[in-house]
C-alpha cells in the first residue's frame, strides 16, 4: 500500500510541476491532490476489507 501511495504522490508532483512550473499555485495544488488521492485510496481499501 505504501508503494502505491508513493507512486501516486510522485506522479502528481511530476504533473503539477510540468503543467504549472514555478507558479504560486503549484504548491497549493500539490498539497490538495495527494490529500484527495489518499482519501480515495483509504476509502477503497476499507471497502475491500469488508
């Protein structure tokens, strides 16, 4: 599970840096997207345990 989270965060970082570069919104977007992805990964893992 930790490897999946690591890959997701790295991919998000790459996409944000590629699209937004050094703009001020890149850090805000990078803070928001992994939080949403971690929420969805947690939700899916809880459904799989049931």
